[in-house]
């Protein structure tokens, strides 16, 4: 039983054979065991095997003196593991009566915050970012770090940083990549929001706008809205910002997308003027979207025509999908008319004229029937049917007479 006890809680004398052996795995097992006596762990801090020292670094029973030695360990992974452990130990230090242990742990913390390797400092920052019981000067040092991976965690989460600290840090020059972390921080006040906007860093301003807990002055928000026309990444977060003023809403309605305009129009509390401005903007975007679609359709028809691929199958497919602008431009190309001339004929809603246009374009009577029904919207009683099921019901001369007088 005594031997079992020594294995579970190994002191120096019991561990001596393992410590002097060449069995690195056995030494690592000792270093990992939280019940290993501190003097044994202290001995292992200089072990030649990196995995043994890594285990010592992660063992929360390792004495403070050993932690101070490991702070200078040549292996990066050992120092990273130590940084994580020291961070985990911090909350319990307030309750401990061992003043010496507390002092040594804080000393190790401070030295790790100065480590030459960013990944070590980042591991420490990530571990202590939300802790209220760490030295504030360490938090400030990490917040000023030139590496984003180090400064961002504490800038976003540390409860020890107040708004005045954040404004001062930004004035002194927070690394640009970490600025969005401040913008995302919960509950920041107007002074911090003003400083974020003053930075003119668009990802940070976008993050601020998405931060529903951030307080932003109406004047500041109006300024962002009036300058955001060419900055698309701000459009969506501006649109959904709850305290957006009526003036700002009218301003952004002049440049945001139709989808965002729809979101804006669904908001409650819009005054009549703002509602009217948004409605007019929606109409304008619809017209712009139609123009864009028309241009795309025309370009595609030109491309197919250049390859000799405009035929009944293509036109019928476009009619079935209600791609009117494509059909109009394609018929214009095939009948050697202008788009406007084709539109004149179609808007007559005349079955004979529509059939003559399709014939002139070199297409079939089946296409003419589809054109009458789907595009020209000819009244059912006025639709010109096919002869013998497939043939045109008029002679070429008769069809020519139907549309010869219609000019472009």
C-alpha cells in the first residue's frame, strides 16, 4: 500500500529512480501528475526533453520558482503552455494566503507579457482577456501590443479597460487590425464610438454600426450616413442601425440597394416625408434594375447572333421564361429593325402584325403563336391561328402589308 501511495503522490525520494533514468516517458508522466510533489516538478524544469518541460509548464502544481525558470525556456511551446496555465491560475490568487506564490505568479505573468514571441503573448492575452483580477498594467501592455493577435482579445473583452482607457489607447495608436475589436466591445460609450469613426477605418466603423450595444451620437451617425455613399460595406449596417435619424434615412435611401430600401421601408416610426423619399427611391431602383437586365439581355442576344445561334428554340425558351427584353432585341436583330420598332408592333397587340414580325425574323408559326400569347398579349379572340397546324395563315405579301407602314 505504501508503494501505491508513493506512485499516486510521488515525493523526491520515491521519484529519484525515475528522475535519474533515461525513460523520458516516465519522467513526462511524473511531470503531468498534479499530485507530484513541488520539489520533483522543480527538478524536472531543467529536463532535457521538451515534452517533459511542456508537462511541467502545464501542471498547476508546479511551484512559482519553477514557473519563473520556465518563462525563459528556449522552447516556444513550453512558454505558450506556461502562459495559458498562468492565466488559469490568476482567479485563484486572490483567495490564496501565500503572498510569495502570488508575487511569483504575477511576476511570471508580467514577463510572459513581454515575451519576444507574439504567439506566447497572444496565448496569455486570450487566457486572461475577460478576467477582472489581473494587474491592469499587464492588460494595458497587451492592449498596446503591435501584434493584432495579442492586443485584440483584451481590447474587446477586458473589464479592466474603461472608455477613457480605450480613447487614450486609440489616441496613442492602436494597431489598425485590432481597432475593430474595440468597435465590437460591449457597451462602449459615445466617446469611444466617436473615436472609432474618427479613425476612418471602414471595417471598424462597420463593426461599430453592427454593435447594437454601442452608444452612438445622432450627429456622429448622421455624419457616417452622409459620407457612406461609395462605401458599400457600411450600407447594410447603417440601414439596420435602430437609432438612425429620419434625415439619415432619407440620405442613405439615395444610394442603398433595393433590398436594403425594402428593409428601411419596413421600419416603424417613419415620418411622411421619409416614407415618400424611400418610395421614390424604390421606384428609381426598379427602373435601374430593369435597365440593367435589358442591357444584359441585349448583350447576350448580340453574342448569340454573332455565332448564328438565334433560332426558334432559343426564342421560344426566352418567351417561356418571360425574358421580354431578350426577345425584343433578338427579333430586332433578325428582322433588321430597331428595338423601338419591334416594341411598336408588339404594343399594338395585333395578332396579324405580331405574326408578320415573326415571319420577317425568319422564325416559325409556333413561335408566332407564343409571341401573340405571351409577349404581345393579344386578346384570345384576336389571335391568328396556324394553317394546317404549322403553317403561316397569310401569304408573304399579306404579312408585309401588316407592318410595312410601321417605321422605327
